[in-house]
C-alpha cells in the first residue's frame, strides 16, 4: 500500500517540479489529486487489512496542514508548496501510538530531509543564479558593501567574534574550546549567507511583470495603488485572482514581483532520500 502511494507521490512531485521550473507554480488539481489519492489508497488498505491505518493517514495530513499554514503565513512557502506538504503527510502518515499499529515516523523523516535537501538545493540554485546574472550580481555586491548599516554590522560582527574567540581561548575549558569556536564561526558564516541571499534576491528575483501575465500566488514586491486606493502588496502573501482581475481592468501595465526559488525539486530530492531510508529500514524510525 505504501509503495503504491509512493509511486503516485513520485509522479506528482515530478510533475510539480516541472511546472515549478517553468511557471513558478504548481496547479491546485495536482496537489488535491495527491491528497485524495493518499486517502483513497489508505481507506482501501484499511478495509482489506481490517486495520486503522486510515487514522495514521489522517494524522499525517493534519500534521502537514499545520506545517503548511505556518510556513505559508510566515512567507516561506507558496500555496503550491503548502498543499503538497499536506499531501505528502497523508502519503507517509504519522503514528506514535500502538493503538493504531506500528510506529510510523516516516513523515518526520521526510521533514528533516526537506530541511537538509532544501538548504543544499537552495544554496546551489542561488549560486547558479549569481553566475547566470553575474553582471547585476557584481553591481549589487558593490552597492550593498557601501551601505552604512552593512559596514557597521560587519564591524560589530568582527568585534564580537574577536572578543568571543579570546574569551574562549583563554578562559574556557579545553574540552569546550573547539565546539564554541566552531559555533562562532558558523554565526560569522550565517551573516554572509544572509547577505548573499539578499543580494541574490535584489539581483535575480525582483522583476517587472506585465499585469496580463500575473498568476494567483505571485508575490508582489512593492505596494500597488490605483489612484489612492491600495490594491495589493507584499503583506498579502501572494496575489489573489480577484485582485488580478482588478489590476487587469485598470490602466496599469506592469507590477514588480519577487520570484521565489522553485522549491518543489527539493521536495522531490527529500522524498527520494526518505524512500531510500525506508527501504534500508533505518532503526528507530520504522521499528
């Protein structure tokens, strides 16, 4: 039953990855098909095996629903990403109680894989964007490096790291030195990763888009007004069909949007990693 659901999920993730690359969106019917297919397959299996596996499916879906809402309203995922994680929750299920059969933490493993795969994928995709748009990227590096707040933040960071390193070297017991020095090195690295991401956003992801090409869920980068009336902006977490119709009826020709990184391929990579670990029966996760 799980393998049938996994095959369906794999096909859906491949389709979603293709449309995400091409259009930066995943069609709703693709995500909804995954959700209904997962529940349908689970219901058939529960009847045949006379088990409560459908409860595990429901718990996985509800866990995915909670994560989807959190990530969407924090502005980290779009609607397509959020709906797919709900479907994947239903596919893998979730169970920590013997009442509903064997322990099932597959979905937790998938989420951990998404974090790891997403970070690596996002870094490499950002490097690809920097190379592809290297002229604009280099111009923005110079512009950002000249900003007073960035210079002050860099100086403050260097002073903090220097003082922290001296304290660790001279006053911290030997067994903790390496761990703490590694921690402050990571903090230093995080600052420059954040700076790199901001420059990538400004260089490669902000673009003018004709109103006629807007699609539901596009992230509006600057507030849009018709006359003095506010229509949409960054706080809307993606433009709605109703507001697109309003803009298309107006005389407005272009709006500024922020393109996100196509993230569904990271879901696909994490899914394959999870299936491989299931096949190898990682102890503590499946038994």
